[in-house]
């Protein structure tokens, strides 16, 4: 009635147990018609619309055995709607072409894979040739099949994409989940109890997304898609066997990383850093080859691949490498800790990928004293617009500051005492005073020292935070993990196979650590946004495992459980950067058991995350959806066929991604509504709803009043035992190429 309410249904008798319903204008009279699949009668019935919400008696057309899904589209480019039917009994797809007013004829049958037991068909242009294609769910053979349309009513050979052993795909919906304007597919799997995403690339091929912990109980039986929150991408709605609610899921990018490419380094590449060393706007890599006493530089080609290494001699046992412009010539330079020589080596870059011979700076307080420099960080500690260096001297239990002169040279080290065995250092403004501070991870004392900077190159006394005993801190990094503009800390707890996150208060103090499991012996951490959600994530090198761990940030200081990616060698050090120019961060990792460095290229990986639950009532058993603008507010609304309570439920959406409580419309006693379709059946520019009532063998039509309310049901008989099940949405006399 225009206010979110509907009248009682009008019923039409169908055939025996109508199983599936779809809508379209099949006789080109600008009035929507209805098509019903009679699974037990092996045919379909077409109800021609009169344009006033009423329909003719059905015209029956023979199909194959057990038609259980219908979709419509113009398959031969004659501007007339045709019909495609899946025949589960004979594992075929039947296409009926529209020849003249309201008349369709069976043109051709396309066989699916043997024993496939077809469940669902959807239509769309998946390969961007402006021709309608088909995608089918092959339940028994655990795959989906793509049939490219030829534009003449025929289709190409089915190309199948395997889902997984015993997955049993049951229902399909299409949408644009990654917002790239290409059609993607969501598949509800009965066997694996989940919904899989297949991202389309516009060529007719699909990439299955890695499914992390996306398992449902009970079985997902129906899926529908729509942009429910107006973000330009599709969300999904899922109904299950024998439940009294439906769930709305939003796509979430977990990111993924391709199988790594491996490049030979020198012996024992202990650390890695990235930068553009030849000013070609492509990231390059530098590694410290600990046992060869040199640096290896790999120049990037901008496509994720790299040249062979160019080596530069260092001092004895180079441990850690970092990158910065130390002489303000807009060319990146390199600093390395020469552990056994007790000094730092600085390599000034020429801007063409080559470097000058190193200049060394002692890290011991006097000659002969062992300092063992382990790690460096770079920052402007005295606010003179010149980069300075901070170094951890593990054997001397000191932190050293070398102030830069801006010409590539540095002052003598200023030393500060630290806790026992400082291992790793990072820099950041922890108290929001615009002065750089430092934080140090101490290996043997299981502690973190924070020193606040005074903006003149000097620092205050350490503020110490203890981790768990025997945690043996190996690596530290900083970032704003909870989006409060305050810098936080992450540390690798080598002894406990976890990382610890300490959230900053913005005054130089931090919370106690919250730990997250990693792989075995985490040795290095790095921070970046891998899934492009503007929330910082963490990558960890697991030195006793052949993988790296990625923990995605929620933006509130907490993180997901780790996802691991194989490195094919024991991982020692990680760094990140966009190596192939696709705006997604990639990972470079060094090996602790050989002479290799690996590059893992980042990519999208979408999964569905539950957003909300819509309660449909006790014993409702929702079986089908229709999605449309029922109250004309530019927010999608949802209609649900509640098979257990014999009604249709309407949920109206609003701008806050919220839905009203259900308004119900009765479909008749013992009607068992199975399938819904939406379209304008009386040409008033308002969406109406058609429902297939399985047990009463009728089609019910609810006329919409533009405000989210509907008339009482008009019914049309389908005949005995015809049985409808699911639906196709149509808006404004145009079919939506999607089966729900």
C-alpha cells in the first residue's frame, strides 16, 4: 500500500508441485509474464500477464527430465526473451528460444558432465562479448560449469571449475564482490557447508578464493546478492535447511599471496630491505649476506621480478640492513651493521642502482670493546632535516645514536645503556610531541625499552615493559594499529611462537602486550596494509617453519588469527613493498637455511563475513529470496518465502545497513511457498512479487504499492504436484540475470 504493508495474496492454480519460478516479458507486450518449472511433470508452464496483476492459464512446454531451475535472457540477440532450464534427471541444459508472440520452442539441449545432477543455472555476460552466457551448478561432480553464449541461441562447450571434493554445489548467485565491474559468482555448497567466491576477470574464467573458516551449520541452500549498503559492491543473503532466519554476509578481503619466486643470494641472507635504488619508480631489494660479508642488491623490473644480485663488500658478518637518503641528494643509500667488526657501514647511492664503497663508523665505546651491532633504525632525532641512525649493540648492552650531517657522514656514536642484549630497534613519535622516540626489543631480558626523544638528538631514561619470561624478543616494529593516531608496538616473541602487540596511549606509555600465535620461532616482523582496508596488518617470518604468517588488523588494535603462506625455506627476515605496481603490498623474505630470497606477490582474496541475522519467525524455514526497491527509497529491500509458516516476509532496508522487522503476507494454509520473483506485473512502475506455492500448486501474486506494502495475494493454479522452489528478480520490465 506504499507504507511497507501488502494486501492478501491472489492465487493461480499451477501444475503439480511447481518447483521454480521466474519472470519476464515472453510475448513482447510490455507486460511481465511468469514461467514455472514442474519438476515432477518434466515441463514448464508460462502464465501470460494481462498487465493488471492477473495472468492467463499456463501454457505447458515439455523439457527434459526433472527441470529444477530456470533463467531467462535473450540468447539469440533477437530482442525476445528466451528460457533456459536445468534438467537434473538427464544432466542437461535445455534452451527454449522465443519465436513469436508468447511462443517458445525447444531449440537445443546442452549436455553437462556425466552424472552432474544439475541444481542451478544463472545467466550473465561473463566474458564481456555482449552475449548472454550460462553458469550451472553441477552438484554431483563438485564443480561449476561456464557455457559461453554464441548469440544465436547456442552455447560453447562447458568449461568447468572444480570446487572441492564432496563440496556438492547447490545454489548460485552472481554479483560484483570486488567492485571491478566484472561479474563474480557465489556458490552455496551442501557438502562442505560453506559459500565459495569465484572472482570473474571478464574473460569467462574465474578464480576461486581461499576459504578461511567459512563453514555453516546447517547447510546453506539458497543464496542471493545485492548491494545492500550502497557501497558499490554486492553482499549476499544466505538461507539454510531447517532454520528460522537468514544471514547477510559482506565480502572481506583477506588478501593472498602467490607462490613465491626465488632468487639466489649469498650465503645466509640475514636481513632484507627495499627501496628504489636506480630511480626508475620500481622497488628494488637489498639483502645482508652474513656469511659472505657482502650486500646483495636486486634491481626490480616493476612486474614483480628482479635481476640477479649485484654484491658490495661489507665488514665482517653483516647482520641488518636499512635504507635512507643520508646525503640529501634524492638517491637512496644503505646502512648495514657489521656485527663482528663492531661498526656500521654506509653505502652512498649513485641513483643508478650502484653504490660507493662503504664508509664505516664504530659502534664500540673504545677500540677493542665488543659491541656486536645487531639492528638499526633511521629517523631525524634532532629535527635538523637530516637522517640519523640508531643502533642496538647487543654485546655492550647499549643503544647508539649517530647524528647525520646531511652529507652522508655521521658524528661519533652517543651511547645509552639498555636492558640485557638489545636485539631490535624501531623509531616513532610515541608521545605526540613531534620528536622522534625509540623503542628497543631486548632478547635476553624479555623486555621492551622506550626512550622518549628531546628533539635534539638526546633521549630520556628508558621506560621498560616486560614480556613473558623466556620470550626472547627478536624483532620490533611500530604502527597505528587501532586508528587513534597514536603509535603502537608489535614485537616477535621468538621463545613463545607468538607476537605481542602493545597499544600506545599517545603519551609515551603503552598497554601490556596482547599476544597472537604465529609459526615456530618468529624472527622478524613488518607492518603494512595488505588487504587495502586502511587498517594495518602484520607479517611475520617464522624461522623454524617454511612459511610467513599474516595477521590482518581489525583497526581496533586486534588482529585475526594467522594465515600462513609457504616460503619453501626457513624464513628469517621480511620486508614489504609493491613490487609489481598493482597497488597491493608484496612480501620479500630471506632464508635462514640457505642462500635464497623469495618474493610473494599480494593479491585479492575475498571471503564472506557475517554482518547480521534476519529473524523470519519460529518454524519459518525460509526457502527463497527476492530483492528490490519495494518502497522506492534507493535502498534494497528483501522478500523471503517462509515455507514453514506459509507466508512471505518483507524486510525493508535503510541507509544505515539496517533492516526493519519482518512484515508478513499470508500465502494460504498448507501452501508451503518455495520460490519468489519480483517484477512490475501491472505496469504501475512499482515492484510486485510472485510466489510459487509448492503444496497448494499455485502461483501467488502480491501487487506492490510503492511504499513497501502489498495487496492481498491473487492465486493462479499450476495443476497438481507442480512444486516451485526458487526465483529470478526482475525490475521495471527488465529481467535481472540472476537466479536466487
